[in-house]
C-alpha cells in the first residue's frame, strides 16, 4: 500500500488542467484577484517591509518576483514576502472544517515557483487546485489546534506538492519534497494565542517558504525522513493522530468535486468566524440608533468562534491590529459603532478609542451548543442587544456575504480589488491586472502579471 505522501505526490503529478472543470478554473481566477487585492491593501505593512529588506539582499537563478521589489529574488523568499502581503490583513479566503484555514495563502508559493519554472497559466491553475485540495482535505481529516499546533502546519505539505508540480518533479522526488517539508515545519498554536504579534500574518508565508525550499532540495536529489505521516515518530503519532483522508478532487476520472469551490471569500477584513456577527451587528444598527444607549450585548456563538476569537482576555482590550481583527467582541463593537468594518477599523487611533472600548467591555460571549451543531456548514452568531430603557433587539446570521453558501459576485470581487488598489495602482493598471487574472489560464508567463505592480 502507498503512503499518504506517495498518494499526494501521485495526485500532484497526475492532475492536469484538462481534468479541471470550468467552474473550478473560474474560482482560481477569483481567488487570485482576491489575493492580489489583499496584497495591495497590506502594501505598507511593517512585516512586508521586513521581508522586502531580506529579499533585496538575495539574488537567484532562477528567480521570482517579490511584490514591491525592483528585481527578483530566491523563489522561497519571494513566496515568504508575497505570502505576508496576501495574509497580513486577514482578508483572504477561508475554509471552515475541523481545522479552519486560509487556502489562498498557497498562491504565494504557487506564483513564486511557477514564475521561476516558467510555468504557463494552465500549470498555475492546476497547481493551485492541488494546493487547495491537499490543504482543505487535511483540514477535513483532523483538527490539530486542539493538540497545540497551528493550521499552517498543513501548508508545508500543500505548498510542497504544488511547487513540485510546477517544478515538474516526478512522483518520487515529490514524495521527498513532502517528507522534507513536513518533518521540520510543525508550527506552534501560540501563533494565535493571547496578544497576537506580527507573526500571525507571517506564519503561513513561512510555511510557503519552507514548502518551496523543500522542493528545491528534493529537485537536487535530497531525501527526507519517511514515511512522514505513518512513521513511528511521524505526523500521525506526534501531531494529528491517525486519520483517513477522503478522495481528492479529480482523483477519480470525471470527478469535479474540487475544494476551492467550497471556500469563502471575505467581505470584511476580520477573522472569518466574526463575519456573521458583523453582518448581524450591521442589521441591528438602524434599530439601536445611538450605541451609547447599549447597556449590554450578548453574543451567542459556536465553539470554534469562542475558542479562536472569543475567550482570551486580550480580545476585550486589543493592543495590536493582529489581536483586534481576531477579536469577536472588538469586530462586533466596531461594526455597530462605525456601520462598517474596514482597514481603518484597526488603526492605532481606533484601538485606543475609549468610547469604542467602553462598548467592547459591555459584550459577553456565550457558548451555544445548538449553534455549534450548525458549524462548519455555517458560522451562526446571534446578537442580543439590551438598551438602557430595557428594550431588546436580536439578530442572527449564519451565511454572511462571501460565504460559499452566499458567494460574492464577480463584480463584488472586482470592487474589493479596486478599493484596496486605490492609491497603489492607476485605474488603467488596475484594469490590466484584472484582465490578466481573468485570462490566467491563457498566460504563458505569470511574470507578466506580477510585473504590473509598483516597486518600493
């Protein structure tokens, strides 16, 4: 019997663009536009500046574009830098399962390896589908956060498989890339515990860097510890526990059950489990009027939301952007106060706003078993607001805009891109980027797309 790593390797090698249905190809295009939008919104973020400073010091052959760079760098470093930009705002897509994740994080590795390998747009699409399949199916198979590991741990495997495909490795060397990526890259959940640091937006970018680097090593013939999943000291006994992985999209001839179609694009720049609470808060806002009249606000939520964004004391007085956008009480309060959740909602000034923090302090979060039972198909949050005169208002939402059960339109995805690109790209350049993304599978060189972005 083959090992799980060998199964992943065979899948990566064998999946072709021709096996991918048009709806899945279209979703790849949409996720790429969304990722590039997030990058433009995070353009001046401090972690991205740190990554660019390191990229500038390294030349490479072959090389890949890091967004904002005047020249190219080592593909693994390009994946790290671009991955930070895609992830920093917590605005890129989401997959909800036993282990939640942000699978569009994989695009950083896919673009870097694809450019360095001279891959076509069709190869980029197929590699992105491979990455989504492996990461999302792993998320379906086992939760690792309950053991103290972060979800980006799965990203080392998904990026190694995708980049091996783009670098045209055979199944044996792809298996070795998976071995080399998985063994040293198990990530602590401390990344997302307590007061969150800048590393929160860098963690998957680092997994991408490691996945690309592992593939580069395997391409040169280096072998890694095996079997990485089933071994005596492997992933199953040490990290996840044993599990059986479901079939992968396209693994059976004619199957088009690809996971990217089950992921959700974010409508607001906040942790995904808060999106339905934001939606409900905006629904309540016209009925409440002056938020200073709120005496109490009770949020009834599901276990995953409480565990990830609603139990740490720091969530009620966030000191960093990273903590605030991972705070269910803060995101709900700022939506009620401002009538929106935007990038400005997490500015230094807003984090210090005493009136806003006073509202946050009035919020209590309650676990609700009935709501937990509806997760992960939905993300149900119910808000109960009590005013100073005793009147109560209630709103509940399960499928906020952008959820795979309530998807954004192509026009809405473009609007998000243009909003985040404002001030970074001219209107004409924005249109060029969008045109190329919508024609991704027709491109012969992804560098043509990446070259449209400004340098810093």
